[in-house]
């Protein structure tokens, strides 16, 4: 009886958070927290594994479904599912919102039968009692749109169904020309340049932020506060030590007063239990991921008709109980009271009758879980403190060391070594667009001297590769414009449906190279604002030709050396010749005003140059 009541409490709690319509045909499957098996292979012989439609489905499953496993969702091969493949790359979704995004596009059950059968689909669109819901409990509605007798279009929640892929008997994918969710609160939320007080303008401490408060369909409920109305928080507040970490995480969570209104047995790990997962000096702390932390907390609350007492546990062989988060824990009385083989240190009965057990480990956290979480959240890893090359510029120092180990970036590391930019890129929270060696060689910049690199213009050019604030791939939206530290502007060009992204004249060849939690690097194939040093390349080319050795000191007419960029005609002085040797002395001039509007966009002001301090 108590188990049935517990399941009822879980159902009510889930419904209140997810706002699930109890009339949905697949309500039980939604509450069961099942997902398709990510390892399933296409059983339908008609599928071409090289087909782009199938590859889109495969990426959706492989990049998105493992995320749900971290939050307690169990892969099942024998349960039917309908996957809704959005017209957006899963990898571009803000990680704290990826769980909601995946659930929004996953329908437990055979919702595709409605789409396959026109009569059923018509009935489904007009009858709320026969509708399916997605993993977030939101209704999925199919509608048939007849543009003409020979042109029938099917809509799913208003989006056109582009094509259908049957993976096997229990799994089908429907591709749509958009994505589901609240349009007013997009998943890829821009998170930089929010003013001088923005947390992105200062180094991030290793702490949680309440990111789920902005999730589109999550009910905003009051956060637990320490007060007389909350027996649990009053108990935690009275504890002088031992449970402060649990209290901190609970106060930051979205768990509500239902804990005090219902009947619960609460498992509270000690501070030492959480400390076990904290890096000694630097590394990855799993509880810096807010949604993961809240999932773990839910699995330490056990809804029960009658809370367990220590005497009950000591006198039992074993007893299985389901947590609020959907996991199972097993109590045993021998050889000593424990839960999931974790020792129960002490117990306490709250004023509302609920029971607290202090335990020695955090449940459902393992090395494997943390390792997988770490791979998904490299941007939250804390770095070691570096005293070199620049003690006050940790992002710059760690970026330099990472690039120094990569043979593709010998020129940019030489540039960083010579240009004094540390005072301008101090601290953390930056984005660095890093040109590779080929970019330097193509422009002839690999032949420039260290003095040129360290010059005022060299510093200015290098600083135009840095943006204040941490950019993610999701922030690089088409036509977005960002101001650089060097005073210039960079414009993003991103074609819809394509992974190709450009920054001004440069293409991004590798995205989101995280420098711990300090910032992000993007590798590019060209140099930004290269015109600032082109004059030196031209002079270098001129001197090389003049001192060629075979022309008795005369300027060479045999062409341009292969390692020097050919200079466009518009860079030459009037009256100069246009051959590769650079007649007329070859000492060309270049003016800033020739490039003061290098980026032509209505969103960006003309680039303004300023003089850096000498």
C-alpha cells in the first residue's frame, strides 16, 4: 500500500513540475523515464546509412540521448518511441538546457501511427483525449494541410514534417523544419556582453547558478529558504557542521515545499561525502553542473506513506524504496544499518514527522558518471594556477601553453611571446580566435621579424583576435557582431543548415576549444585585421627582390618569391608598376582610412582605431 502511495506522490510531483496533462495517451510512459536505446542499429533494410537524413537522426540520438541517462532515464529497446528531429544541431544547445530540449523532441509511444494513418491523424488533431505528449508532457498534435489535391503537407505542432525515417519496429523519426519549445525563451541563450556587472566579465568561481529557472516550461516555484515553515531547512540550519554542503545545494535548487508537506525519508550525505568529489587543487567538480546536482538531490528524497525509523531499518533484512528522482535504494539492517551499502551514521526525526538519515556517501555518483559528465562540461573544469608566462593573465597563459604543444600554432605562439598584450587580456573570461600557421604563411607573416610582431600595430592586430566575454558555438549567430579588445569589430557569417562559420574573412576550422573555465578558443584559417601589418610584408618583399644578387643591385623582374603574398594593385603608390617585383622602389604606403569600414554591416559601427599605450 505504501508503495502505491509513493508512486502516487511521484506522479503528482512530476505532474506539478512538468505540468503533464493526465489525459495524454502515453502518460505512464512519460512518467517512467524511459528513452530509446542509443546503441540500436537501423533494422529497416531500406535505410542507407550514408544518407544525410539518417545521419541527422543518428547525430540526434548519439549526441543527445546519453545526456538523459545522466539524469536517470533508462534506455529501453522494446518500448516504442517517436523521435522528432529538429532543424538544429543538438551540439549547439546550451548544456544546462539540453535535457529539456531532448525531452521536448522525444515522444514515448507510437505517435507516428497517427501520422501514418490519415484518418487517425485527423481524429487526433481534433480530440485532446487521444493526443500523445512528449517527454516534457507537452501535447503533440498532427494536422493535415491540403494545399492542393496533389500537394498534401503534414504539420507537427505547426511545423512541417519534412521526412520520416523508420529505424526499426519500435522507433521512428520525424524531421521537422523547426524545433519545439518556447519561442520567447530560446535554448541557445546569448550569455555575454551583458554590461559591466556581468558575471562573464569576471573570473567564474566554481559554484552553481540557477540555470533551470529560465527553462521554458518549468514551473517557477518558491525556492526552499531557511525558515520556521520549513522543518528540514530549520534542522540543517541548526547543524553547526557536517551538512552545510547539502544545505547549500538544496537552497539553490528548484525543489519546493512539497518536501515539507508530504511524507519523506531524507538521506543527507555528509560534507566529507561531497568533498570526495572535489578536486584537490584543480579539476572538475561534478556538482558545479546545476541540473546534475538537482537530479542527485531528488534521489536522496524518498516519498513514503510512513517514514522509516532507525529501529525499522535495524530489524529488516532488506527493503527497496523508490526515490523522488525515480531511482531505487535498498535498506539493509545487517551487518549495520545501511542504504545501498552506504553506512547510516545517525538519524533525526523532524518536527513534521519526516525522517532524516545522515549517510557517508553521495548516492548515484560514480567515477563513470563523473567522467561522462566531465566530457560534456569541459568548460567548468578549474585550472591550476600558473606563475608563467603571465601570472596576472591566467586565460592567456593557459591558452599559450595549450597552443605551444600543438605544431599547428608555432607562429601565433611566437607572436604571443613578443607582443606585450598581457595587461590588456588580464584575468579570465575571454574568447580567442586563433589563426593557424598556414594563415601566417599564406600572407607572408611568418617572415616578419619579432620587432614587427611587438610593434604598436602588431599588438593592435593581435588584440583584434580577442573578445571580452566567453563565447560558445551557440553564440556565433549569423550577422552577429562583437567588439574586440583591439577596438575593432568581428562579424559572424553562418549559413542556415550549415556547420561552416566565418569570422570576418576567416573560417572557423575548430570550435569550442575550452581553456578550463577561463575562456574559449576558436581556431581559424586566416588572420583578422591583417592589413595592419601588410605594409611590413610589402617592404620585406621589396628588399628581398632588390637584394636578389643576380641583377647587380637592380630591382628584380623575375616575379614574386613564392613565400611572399602578391600585393593587390590598390595597395601600390600611384605611378608604381604592377609587376611582381614592385617597381618604383617598392616602398608602398598604407593608410588606416583605407580600411576603416572593413566590415560592412548595418549592425556594426565603422571600426575605430586607437593608439595603445606605449
